[in-house]
């Protein structure tokens, strides 16, 4: 049964309930805080070195999206490995490269070390002869931007910085157009090395080197290893393993090289060098043995 009470005025009922008062106080404080933030803190932007959005994110424990220069080692590690992206513009630039103008660049700058035919004049200068234009272009861009470090990268950075994008595309097309004078075959130093190269090692999640380095099928920038000098291949694998060289997109090579033992690095370098750049007779002897 419903009792028939006299009606209470709405205001009086409101004041009877203390939570309503506190709710009003909370709303007023919130509006005041928003006012302070909006009109006093935001105009101070820039002075603190980051924007209020980042400041709020940080207060909540989220890094925010502030664009700060990478200065900490962690930030550097997270920085993109390369500035090269295979966009349609990059592909167009390579497709429209001028081999004749590339030859002029090669003659005036690269010749003493890489020869006109792309054959390194000493084992410390890598061969460019079997490389694709994309591979050469990618490395030149990385030397120029300073993304490729380790081993003797400093030498190349200086030369790459003398060239613009078009000249790099031209000289890459020039060397890619050179044909090797001889066919080379890998040196089967040991069955384990051949297996690493052709099958990989599933136990260590190592894909076969051939998956990417056979000249087709892998990432467009993967260099051809066959016929490169032993010392150069070994140096580069060591540089990837130590993280000194870190211009490989998605850390593809760092992840692989870190898992190889020094003996495997040596063996694989010898395997792919096909005897080029070995002053000692070690590889010749091995090659003869396995022929
Ligand atoms: C003074 C000698 C010298 C000159 C001149 C020179 N290079 Fe090099 N080049 C080197 C050395 C040394 C390396 C290996 C650097 C390293 O360890 O990263 C190299 C590496 C390269 C690579 C990387 C190859 C690879 O397989 O990753 C490319 C591409 C290249 N040079 C292209 C050129 C071009 C193009 C020119 C001319 C514009 C040129 N170089 C001029 C010495 C030279
Ligand atoms: C998933 C693909 C992939 C596999 C598998 C792979 N590589 Fe690579 N490798 C690359 C790419 C891509 C580059 C070029 C990195 C860059 O952009 O500088 C590279 C670069 C290299 C270089 C440097 C060559 C130069 O001219 O500078 C060496 C040496 C090398 N790889 C050796 C190996 C060996 C040995 C194996 C097998 C144990 C292997 N790679 C497996 C993708 C691969």
C-alpha cells in the first residue's frame, strides 16, 4: 500500500542529500581545472620542450608521440635501419637511370677501388660486378645517410656524399650492366656449411642463405655473395653480428649473423668467395680436394 505523504519541494530534497553537493563541487573543480589547462598551461607550450599532449601521455605513463631526436642508445636501436624504401618513385628513378652518365661517375670516382668492370682492385674493395642496381643503390644511399656503419664504411660515406640521388641511380645501373668475365661456383668447405647455405638450420630458426642471396626471390636489395672476397664477406658478417652494421631492413641479417659461430662465418665466407680474394692457398687446396 502506498502512503500519502505531503510532497517535498525539489530543492529541499536536493540539499538533504550531501552527495549532490559533492558532485557539484567536483563538476565545478573539473571545469576550473580544464580552464587552467586550456588557457594557462597550453600557451606555455614549447618552453618545456614538448607539447601538452605528450605531457599528458607521459603523466599517464604512455610515451606519447612527441617528435624528439633519437639520442638514447635505445632510441637509436629503434630508429629505422635505412632511409631507402622501395616506393614507386625509387623504382622509377632506378628504371630511368642513365648508364652512360653512370660510367662517367664510375670513371671519375670509383675506378681506383672498384675498377671500371666492377672488380675490386684489392680484396678489401668489394666487387660490384654481380650486384643488381637495387643492391648498389641501397648501399650507396645508406653510406650517404650514415646508416651503414661498421668495417670500412667511413671510406664509402665520403664518396657517397659527393653524389645526388640521380647520380647514385646512374652509377648503380652502370655497375649492374657489367658482365663478369668468369663463372664462379661456391667452394664446398664442409657438408655442414653447404647445408647452412642451402637448407639452413631449423633448430636455430636459421633460414638458408640461398633463400635471399641466390640472385632472385629474396628481398630486392639482397646482394649477391658469390664471388665476393673472403675478407670482405667475413668482415660484413662480423659487423652484422656485433650490431656495428645495422642498415639491414627488419634486422634480417643481424638476426642471422648473431647466431653463427666464428667458424661458420669463416666457412660461409669461404664458400661464397669461390676462392676470390684469398691470398693463401687454403681455399684453393680445399677447392681442389672437393672437385
Ligand atoms: C678509396 C676506395 C673506394 C672508392 C673510390 C669507392 N669505394 Fe666503394 N667501397 C670501398 C670499400 C673499402 C668498401 C667496403 C666498405 C665497408 O666495409 O662498408 C666499399 C663498398 C662499396 C659498396 C658496398 C658493396 C656491397 O656489396 O655492399 C658499394 C655499392 C660501393 N662501394 C660503390 C662505390 C661507388 C659507386 C663508388 C664511386 C662513386 C665507390 N664505391 C668508390 C672503397 C671505395
Ligand atoms: C631473409 C633473407 C636473408 C637470408 C636468409 C640471408 N640474408 Fe644475408 N642479406 C640479406 C639482405 C636483405 C642483405 C642486405 C642488407 C642491407 O640492406 O644492407 C644481406 C646482406 C648480407 C651480407 C653483406 C653483403 C654485402 O655485399 O655487403 C652478407 C655477407 C650476407 N648477407 C651473408 C649471409 C649469409 C652467409 C647467410 C646465411 C647464413 C645469409 N646472408 C642469409 C638477406 C638475407
